[in-house]
C-alpha cells in the first residue's frame, strides 16, 4: 500500500510538487490567522478601501463594483441565516427531545465567520485585479446601479429580519454572558460609613 502512494508522489512533476508546497504554505499561514478575527477584518477593510480608492480614481469599473456588492450581499445572507432553516422543517411548536441527539443546539450559521471573511477578502482581491483590464470597464450609468443595489439590500434585509423575528433567533452573540453575584456587605458598609 505504501508503495502505491509513493509511486504516485514520485510520478508528480516538479511543477506540481512546487504548486503543492506553495498551497501547503499558503494554507499554513491562512490557518494561523483563524484566531485573530479583529486583525483579519481590519485587513479586509484595508483591502476594501484600496479597491474603493482604485475605482474612484479610475472613474470606472462600476459593473464590477455592482457584482461585488451583490456577491457580498449573498455572503451576508448566508452569514445571518441558520444552518437548518426552521421554515423548511415544519413543527407544531416546540418538541421535547426524544433522544440524546435532540438536545438544544445553539445558533449555527449557514456560512461560518471565517468562510465569510475569506470569501469576502478573495472577492475584493479578484475585483481589484479585474480593474487592471479595460475590457471589464463596461460603460454604465452608475447612479442607477447604486439605487438598484440599495433597494435590493433593503428588501433582502427586511425579509431576513422578518425571518429572524418570526423564528426567534439572533445571529450574533455579544460575548459570554456574565452573571452578577451578590455584592459583599463589607463594601456596601464602607462606602456608606464615609461622610466626607
């Protein structure tokens, strides 16, 4: 068995081996960024700002920006949606668990945060590269595209928020919930005894 795998690896061309090593190195550094969500998003905002500046100074590529906006809206909907849509699983109200796997499960996104960030960053990078090719610069009246995108965004978000309210889920957690314990009676007396 090991001989078969070794033969396949030795049959790969040097170019394929270099590409595989480059991909492994890329994946290694990508995996190292996973715990640093704030820095990842700051980097994406910098890339988005560079893209916006490029489009502003070139005064073109509005159709690419519109397509990028539609793609990001699609990613956002996946990020805000639950993995299992309650609309597709009809029930007559809350059911009691009948087996161990039926326990309460927290909100799980259809598109995890890391994939959301990664897809958005890739999209901005691809759109930025596309701005260097003039055949992507289709002449279009950009205010109409902007108005259409805003209407699409408002309608889509209204539908998503209605879905959230109807099925009572919140796609965001604002950190670990903190419970306040009893305040010690010593601290209450010491502050009350001072009469300065």
